[in-house]
C-alpha cells in the first residue's frame, strides 16, 4: 500500500466483493465520461462556427439512436442493480455460527459487551477469521456503526435493534467511525477495531477484570429489579414464567401470536402494555428510565439462558 | 441601480421609479429581479459558511472553530444553499422572467400570487436568517429525529419555520407556472412547439406543487414533537425516528429534481442556440423531463439503505432508482448529438453548457454507484455522497444557472457582459469546481465520514486539495458578480436578439417593454427553427 492509497485496506470478506463492484462501476463511469467529453470536444471543434450567417442543415430525428442509447444504458444499470443487490444480500444475512456481540451507542461513545462479560469502550477486539454478529441499540439519537476496512455500515436507531455482521480476514487495527451525525462531538465518536490471531484473542479474553458473563449480569439485574417476584419460574406468579421462553411463539390476549425474540422482550420490558400474554392482566409497570439499554441486553441474555434451546443465527430473530 | 440601455424607449425598468414601484410590482420581470437579488444574497451567505468549513478542514484538528460552531456552519450552509438558493434559483428568477415571454404571454397567470411568492420567500428567509444570527442550528440540513426534536439545543424551530414558509413560495410559483403554461400560450404555441425550458419548468412545477406540501407536513409534525412533546418520531415518546426520514426524503429527493430540471431546461436552450440547430430528439428531451418528475417520487427509500429499512424495500428502491438514470442519459446523449453538423459558437453561455454536461455526467454516473446497494452501504454518509450531490447541484445547477444568466443578461438589462472576463471566469469555475470536489470522491471511498469536525491525519492531503479548489472556485464566483454590475453601466448595448435565437423572448426589445410584446406574437414554427432568424442554409462539415 502506497503512501496515498486510493482504496481503504481490505480486511473483511466483504471488502473484495465491494471493491470488485466498485471497479465495474468505475469502468462504466470512465467509459461514458470519456465518451461524452471526447464527443463534445471533437464535435464542438469539428463543427465550430465559421461564418456568422451559416445555418446548418437540420437532420431528421433518429428513432433508432434514441432506442439504442436508452436500452443499452438500461441494460448496464440492471447489471449494476443485480450485482449491488447480491453483495447487499450477503451483507444482510449473518451465518448461523456467527459470534454474537452487543453494542450500545450513546452520545458520544461505543460500548461493546462480549458474551463472556468483557466490556469495552470505543474498542472492539475480535478474532481473525470468525464471523461476528453485532446486535446494536442506541440510548439516545441515531448513530451509525461504520468500519471502512470492512466496507460495512449500519445505523443504530433508538427504540429498536439493528444488526451488522462481518468476517475479518486480516489482523490489524482499523477505524470505527460513527457515520450518522449525532450531535456536538459526532466526530469524536470513533474507535478502533482490533482483529487478533485466535490465540491472542483467547489471551485477551482471559485477561482484564471479570464481572461475570452477560447472562450472569442479567440474572443479577433480574433479581435487583424484583422481576422474579411476579415472573416466577414455576408459573405461579402474576406474570408468565420466562422458562424456555426465548424463541417460542407466544399467544397474546388480543389473539395474535408473536415470536419471543430480542425485540419482543425489549418491548415487553420498556412498553409492557404493548403486547399482553393471553391469560394475564396488564399489571407490569414500565422499566423505561429504570434500566439502560445495556441492562436490557443483559436481561435478554439471561432470559435466553433460561430456555432449553437458544435459537441460533439467521439474524432473522433480531430483525434487520 | 439598474440603468436602462436606451433611455428614450420605455421598458419594464424605466417605466416607473422608486422603491414602491419594485416592492409592489406585479410585473413578472421585476419580480424575477427581486428574486435574483434575494437568492444571490443567500448564495453568498451559504458560500461564506462553505468557506469557513473548508478553512477548518485544512487541518485534522479542530483548531479554527469549535465543534458546536462547525456543526452549525455545515447545517446553515445546507439550509441557505438548498432552501433559499438552489430551489428558487432558476425557476423563480429566470423562470419567472422568461417562462411567460417564451410562450408569448404578457405575464404569469396570477401576478399578485407571484409577488406574494416572493414575499413568502423573503419572510421564510428572514426566519432562517434570524435563527442563524441568534445562534444558529446544528442538526444538519436534514433535521434527523430524534436529534432535532429532543436533543439539539439550537434554533431548530425558527429555521424549520423559515423552510415551512418558503415552501409555500415554491408551491405558489409552481401553481402559477402550471396554470400559465396551460392557459396563457400565444396563438400557435402548441405543446410540441414549446421551448424545452418551458417543458422542464412545467415538470418542475408539478414536483413543487405535489412534493412541497409533504415537507410542510413533516415540519409541522417536527414542531409538534419538539414543542408539545407529542410522540411521533422519538421512540421514548412512542414514535419512530425512521418515519421522519421517509417523510423528509419523500420531498427532498424530488427536490433535487426541482433544482436540476430547470437547469436542464437552460442547457437545452443554450445547446440549441449556440449550435444553431434544434435540440436533437426534441420530443424525447421534453418527455424525459416529465419522466424524471414522475420517477423522482418513487426513489426516496434509497437514502435509507442502512437506516434499518427492510432488505426487500431496499431492493425495490435500488431497482427503481436506476429508472431515473435513463431519462437523464437520454438528455445527455441528445445534447451531445445536437452538436453534430451544427454551427458551434464558443460564447460564454455555451462554455457553461459544456461544463454542465460534463459535470452532470460525472454526477449522474456516480449516482449509479450509490444506487448500487452493496456499494452504497460503504459510502453512504461519507464524502463520496457529498461529492456526488455537489457534482449535481453545484456542477449541474449552478453551472446552468450562470450559463442562463449570461445568455439572458442582454435581454434582462439591455447590455452585454464582457465576453473575455466571462470566458475566463467560466474556466476558473470549472477547474476550481473539479479541484474542490473530485478529491472528495476518493476521501469518501477511503471512509471519511461527512459532518466530521475533527478527522484522522491520513485524510489531510485530500482535504487540503479540496480547500485549495474551493478558493479557486470562490474567485470564479466573485468575478461574474463584479462584471455583471460593471456591465449595467459600461456594457455594450445589446440588440433585441444578439445571439440569433428563436425564442419569442428575443422577438421583443431588450430590455423588454412592460407588457413584453407590443403585439401578441403568433407562432407559426417549431421551437428552434433557425431559418426564421438567420442566413442561408448551408451544409456544415
């Protein structure tokens, strides 16, 4: 890589895909730009006005020409569409075995939570070669998780979860930017992604302060918030038991059915009245303001851990 | 003050004097000049903000202004340029002045409403100016929620109200144009004889009337949430922040065509006059304007590819976005083909038309890049997008606007601008523009996010190039300002038709009489039939 690179480093499986698409787009653009510029130069000089009174002969319209220069560009744009859509489709379908991670964005920092309990701010350590899926929430305004070297970007929108995935292919240190304007220190909401050799990553995981895994933190929170007073494990409480809930289909009081995924659990904690489980009264108070987005994510992990079989992958569960 | 070229002959400039004769005028030509004055003010205001932005970006550290100030600068640059310059620039000045004349009408259909439109723009402009002077606004010109409704501590409401009010100026101008084109055409001026400038303004007017009310509604909802805390967009109040983006872009994407369609109309006129040939494929170019106006309403979702839009709606919006490319390509090819076997003059307006075609081609082609989903994910919200839309709006619209101003200057004022200086400034603008914005494509692909006050060191070289280009560009923009004013007194007196053009506006004196035509013109030829104005037909080439 020279001193003034024209493309960013390629450090994920997507990077070559996106760059190949770029080369194709660039080739088409250069061809047409050169075509138009050269035609104008040539025609303007070739047919420059030689006398003030000259009046050019008017040729009759060219239906054939009009069709040619509509249909050919249309064909080319459809190749662009299909190619671009193909890359995008891959980017929106995380593989089932992707390593899950949580991200909470807030003015103006990135908080990362590993399943094993490690927490990072404005840094993300990940192992080389392993697909990683981030589930992202925002505590305030819209942010956008952007890693140029991976060619991926996804807005983090308050009020819902968004997901992004990538598979790093090259060890190193890469920029993490917030790409959606989020207020005064928007340009300070940056960080680093560290892609490490798997053994280095294992060493990193075992170091540092350990506050328990994400679901252990969730369990602590579950007790502190007194959730267990009503959500009793044996189902005798005023509220439904959460054992084995995650991934199950829930029958609601209004007759509808809903799959108990992360979005549903988040909504039930923050807006409990939105969906009432059949056979129960809407007695649960809202926890909005009492529990942070990080806390909600921990609770979700805890509830997941209660289930006999956590649903895997697809990304579909968390919604894109 | 503007002095009339031929003092003894009465024209729209000298038939009445005094401030009242301007502020209460119902003459579309005088109203056009009121707009010209107003939008020029906002252009230089927006330009001043841009200058400060470019100075700050010379170094990676934020050492010229604070982050608060920087965020306000790019917001107010966008607001001033888009809502108070680019949207009204061509339709409200040149359109106002020439659309009625080109179809042989004495005025627009509703002269009083036309004056009202100008007052609405001024009142809206004053609201936004007040907001800027009182402390500014820092949300970005896009006002994304919930930042704008809940978190920003700046003058969001005053600015948004200014945009709301000026929106009605745009709606009423569009309405006036539609009715005028339908009802006021001179005898013999059939739809297929209308100059392409009129066609493109008609298409623009449809967008103004159908699209602008949506931004008005959006601003009212924003107001309700920010002031009364009614939950619409902020999720903590039960709203959906992405809903705002859908509503905002439902107007603001078509608004790009409000900016660029009139520019295309000017270029069609210029290419024809200075090739002395009808525009090749006249009908295709006319219908392409209408196609762009309609298709422009179907693509807003391409601004939301990474904003948690569903995969399938992203696919649909990407697909539809490519359809807009076709009518745009048709226009570029037809303009180029018009040159073939023409009689090409290199007068300044034609240089601007060439500049437009070249820069619009680059802007349009990079539009194909960002419509490709996999590519857009990487570059959206980076300088690539900034470069792309500046190629369309500055490289396209402003080039055409300046070309049009030079072309019609003799008609408006009765005086010629100085040709040598004008050619030089056109060249400086073209070079300065490319030096400013081309490096931004590379910056964006390298990953430089937009709206960054402080940035990593490795981006500095390209930012320095861009700032260098901006200073060249600034010189290029100041030059016409100076020589246009100079020409009011010292310019060569222009005849009625200095270019040998066919439009009806050239069949009357320069400057035109108050009622445009002494006798209502009767149209017997197609637009651009140069055998009616010049010489003997020769086979060129």
